[in-house]
C-alpha cells in the first residue's frame, strides 16, 4: 500500500505544481534556518572532552574578605597562588594541575623578528589529565616543575611555523628572549569550548606554547586572563603574582577517577577552607564547590546568549512555516475531494485515506528536507565567513544530516495531521453526486 | 457592508478561518518582537562613548617594557609620537574602551563600608581628557602636580599616592545624588586606602566593556598616571589624517627597538565596529528572518484563501445572480480577510507580550514598548490584504450562471 500511496502522492504533485512548490519552499526555509542554528548551537554546547568529562573537576574556594559578602553567593571563579600551590603539594586527586593563560614572544634560534603567541603556564599533570595528543615527544616531569626548567611543549601550528613541521624535540626555542628546550609537539587538538580556561576566548584554538608554571613566574612572563585583587599588592616585589598576594588569577583542575574520590575531595576542600579560616586567611564562611566539566560550562553560560536566542528565533520561524504548511496542505488535499469520494466509494476506509494523505505530507517533507539541507549548507557557509573564532569548526556532520530529514518529515507529518483528518471526513455520497 | 453574512460564513468554515487567524497571530507576535530586538541592538550600537570617536587611533605594542627603564622608553615614545605632524594629542594608557581589556575597581565613599557603592571602569594615563576628546562638565582637568609616575607607584613600599580623580557625570550622580561631586572623596586605588578627591566631572566616558550590565555602562573614572608602560597608545588627530598618522606612528614605534612587535593598530571607529559585530549580525539575521516570515505567511494565506474561494464558487454565483456587483464580491472577500486579520492581530499582540516576557527572563531584554505593536498590526493587515487580492479577483470572475448549475 505504501508504494501505491507514494505513486498517488507523486501524481498529485505533478497536477498541483504551484501549491506543492509553495509547501516545499515553506518547509525548506524553516528547516534550513533551524538546522543552521542547531548546528552552531551543537558545536558550541557539546562536550569538549567526552572520553573524560565525568572524571575532571574544577574546585572553587572563597578567599575574599567579608567586604562585599553576600550569603549564598558564588565562590570565587579562580584561585590564589597560595591556594593552588598548597592544593598541588597535597596531591589529593589522581592528577591535578595549576594553569593560567599567557602571552609571550617567540622566535626560533637565528630566525627573523619575534612574534607574539598565546601561552599556557601549567604543571606536569596537564597533558596526561587532558589526554593531549602528542605528535612528537611528551610533556615534562614533576622535577622540571620544581626545578624551574626552561622546557616547553609547542603546538602543531607553532611547530609548522618555526620548525617546518619536523621533529623539533630537543631544539631550542627563544621565548621572550629566554632559551627553552622543546620537549614535545602536540598533534591536532581543539577542545570546543576551551573548557579549562573560560577567562580568555572560549572557542579559540589551544595555546601555542606550554611552559612550566614556576618557570614562567620566575621569568615574569606575561599573563593573560582575569586578575582580581582585593587588597594591597605593592608590599611584594612580585606584586599581584606573589605567593601571598590577595589576588585570584589561576585555574586549577583535578582528575578524580571514582565517586568515592569525588566525595573525599569535596571533604578535603571543606577542611582546607576551614583550616585557612582558622589561620585568618579566609574571612568568609566556608563556601567550596567541586564542578564537573559540563556543570562548570553550564554555570558559566559558555554558549553565548546570542546563539541561544538565534536557536529560538529559528524554531519560531519553523513554527510559522509549519502553520502555513497546514493551510497549504488543507488546500491541496481538499481540492481532491472528488478523488477521495471515489476512493471511499470503492471501499477505502477512513483510515486508508488518512494514511494516504499522511504519506503524501511525509513525501513533501522529504523533498523539503533535501531543499532545506541545501539551504542549511548555505547558512553554515555564511556562518563560516564570520570572523568568530569557532567559525571554522561549524559544519554539518552525519548526525546533523539525519536530524535534518527526521525534522523535515516530522514537521510535515504533524502539519498534515489536521488536513488528513479533514480529508478523511469527506462524505463519498456528496462527492459522487456533484460530478 | 453587512458583517453578519461574513461571520456566518466563517462559522461554517471554522477550521480554515482559525488557520488564517493563527497564521496572522504568530506572524504578528514574532514580527513585533523581531523589530523590537533590532531596535535594541541598534540602540546599543549607537551608545555614546563620550569620546571623539572619529579622531582617535589606538596602537598596542608588545615587547615594550623589556629593558632596564621602561618609564624613560615610554617618555621617549610619547615625545616622538607628539612630534608627528597632525597629532593633536598622544598618551600611553591602560586601554581604550571596547578593546578586549577591562580594568575595574570597586568604589567606596566612606572607609567603613561593608559593600562597595559601585564598580567603575578605570582609565589610567596622561591627559586622557584631551587625547580621547572628553568633555569636562564640572571642575577641571588634571594638572601637572596631580600626576603620579606609573613605575614609581607600582614599586615595592612606595609612598606615592593618587590624590585626585575625575569621574563621569553618571557616576557622580549615583555616588552623590543631588550634590556636586567636586571636592568629594572616594576610596579606590591607593594602597593604604587613602581617598582620592574628585577634581573634575566629565560628561560621559563609556566603560571598557559590559562589566556591571547596561545600567553601569557609564561608570568610569580617570586616574592621573604618567608614563604608563603597558604598551597601549592612543593618538588624536583629524579624521581625514588618520591613515597617514597611523602609518607614521607605527613606523616610529617599530624603529625604537628591534624587539618590538606592533600587536594591533586601528582607528578607534574600527575598534568600535569590530566590538559591535555580533550586534550587527543579529540585527541583520532578524531583518532577513522577518522578511522570510512575512513572505511565508502571505504565501500561506494566499494558498488557503485561493482554495477557500474555489470551494465557495456556488455561494459567489448565487450572490452574483441575486444582483451583487463584481466590486461587492471583491469587497466581501477583502472585508472577510480584514476581520480575520483583526482577530489574528489581537491574539498576536497578546502572543507578542508573552514572547517578550519569555525573552526578558532568559536574555537581557527589556519590556516590549507599546509603540511596536501598531507596527506589527499594520504589517500583518497589509500582508493579509496583499495575499487575498489575487484570489478575491478570481472570485469576481465567477459567472452568475454557476448558481443555476447542478445542486
């Protein structure tokens, strides 16, 4: 029966070209817009590290003074240097790392003018914790952290630019006029969003060079991010970056491989916070948090509100297209009242008529889906022309393709429900009389 | 024109009438909000900065502070920049607004407050008022004695204090409502929490970014700092000479040291344009969407009404046979569409407010002003009439003889 209904539908399309064309236009516009918005939203709201996101956590403390305290408020977004160094020393997680963004000038030995790149100052566990893929070499060891070794891991992009893409392990890199030895070269790695540091551009590529944290501080390399201070920073030569500075500017991530470890780490944070309170460093009541990756992204509202708004706007437009398709389907079906009457008179049940027209609506949806896919590709192309940092990562994947067709067919079948129901009510005798 | 027959006929074709009403309602609700959102974005893009936007160039330099005496390096740079023909004023500062960086400080008006009075954007540099083209509304600009050396201020165990501050009018009104802010004291940046005295009030200076939300966008303050060594320079020149001055300045800054890197350079109006890129895209998107939506709605109504007319040829024929003129038939359908559109628009207005409330709760949007509703109403009335014209004209061509054909 399905093939018969399909052939009936195709025959009706041939006879009714303008109406069918209008419907396909309406559906394809609605689908094209929705799929473009949905693709952008999916790219930005996805899990940046799916194989591990349930084991990575971002702890928060509240080291700020009572001035400005609001009960039930959020703890501080980032940590002070004192706190991260203490947490790292205690090593209560399976892996943990301090990190902060930076900006340095680099050049290869004997190269041309230096140029500025983004940097990340971190500790040894960073690479194993985030499963960073290596093209050559590996990260540094804990000894390099403590020994303030001048070693670095560079990105594939930087390796291509400075060393022609070859194995540069062991070669020298000049970072802000200091000699560094390359220990490793990362392969293509682009977690989207760049979840481990939400203070800089959240959707950009990863940093070009990774340097041990204490090395960067002893060389006073430039930092890039948010620096929030609540007290005097001038009493120390290192200023706001001193160990005891009343400033939060560092991120800290910890890997915890089981639920029990998560619970015990939370307790550890609480007792650490209380200990700092007793020592007089923390003034506020204990307010600690341990966020999972997706929880942290959600809390910080990583998907720009404009993108979410565009998604709603696109779906609103799809609703308008759906509604107008209902009217057009009604017109298409009811136009053939005499045909329905003949079929009913020949023995077709109401249900058969209903099915026939639903399948016709679905067929229109399928064609509309194809056209909508083309429009969505066009829409995605326009998005990629924008200068947003994530623009290059927006493309219609296989799951999006499937979603397009499912959405198109569902929309048109839903739109066809009312018209098909009306069609099945057509009384055969009335139609036969009016020949 | 009798309304009753129209309403009676609608009652017998409830579903189709309801469809048209809903199509118009949804269209009206979305269009009203879309136009409003476009208006909001344009309003945001037109926010006054308080600066002479067209006269300013900003250049960010990296590798500046390396070396033994960054302060004297900056002094030399500024002397060189000020000697470029066409440069009216030049300064080294922490940032211009809308350039990706933001320095903020919480402000207290007394030393024993538990919560800050507000948070303001902080601009540090020499002669920012003249370089950015700000208007002093009250009091005075900074004088030579006010200025504190940047490197000296940041030195360990310094005894330098910033004694003066210039704030914006909005900030003055918020901190000291109803009185003059001149001479008042605020607490913000001094290491021992000694106060700054307000010596001047500028009409307006926009904050560096959206920190603090839209109500706090006018809270800015200027601190008198000399020879800031962050590598961010601003120049003021005539709008027509910006390109040449920019080139000259870049050449000059690059020549000072081979270790220098010019990070970004542009006119401030380009910086602004870049900052508002997302708002422009959103406005365009909403505009295109509105046009598509109205197109789809009018096509939908056109299709439905065409069919409806073809269903009612018998009625039309009878009316013509009983003496109705072609014009009366046309008017009948136009009036019928107008009534349906009116119902739709009324429902649409309510829907518009509903959508607006949803958007207000989830996105920073304001309440839809009444002004936008007539716009949606008129648009949809016009769309409806346009869509119905062609089918209605076809209806007038139905011959009265149809009435006498088969029953």
